[in-house]
C-alpha cells in the first residue's frame, strides 16, 4: 500500500454512531442487513452491511460503531447507503465490526 499524508487521513470523516435498527436486506445477493445509524448532529443515516455471519439483527441495535461519513451515497441492493460501517475481515473472510470499549457521544469524530 502506498503511504498517505496526514492531510489525506484527515480528509476521511470517521465518526461514532449507534445502531438503531438492523433488518435483512432481501434484495442483497450476499446476505446483508440494512442498518439505521444515529450519528448525532449528522442525523440518522442508512447503510447496507454484510454482517450476518457473526451478528443477528436483533442483537445489533444499541451497539456503537465507527462509520466513514463522507463517501458519496451509493445504491447497494436497492438501499441508499449513506455511510460505511467499518469492520475487519476475520480468518474466514467474515466481517467483525469495529467498535469501542466505552460509550461515546454519537457523531464524535475519530481523533
């Protein structure tokens, strides 16, 4: 991977959000959820995420996640995805959510 400058990194808007809801995206080719994320002053945003391997929809609300908030919205399997909920692939190539060990205000920016 090429190195980036600090200015490059600062241009990515990474913020804390709380998942409000998760439901199965019936139109997705690969199993995915439609998520609603409360980003505080930025409002409630929608995202589509392939999280079904490690997470049941009913256990996701209330969980805090890290989101990329300044991508252009993208249509994914019929959903207008406004933010990217971040995670890391495990050894089986399944997404594990990035998260926090202490509660944070919605909309807080990664420092």
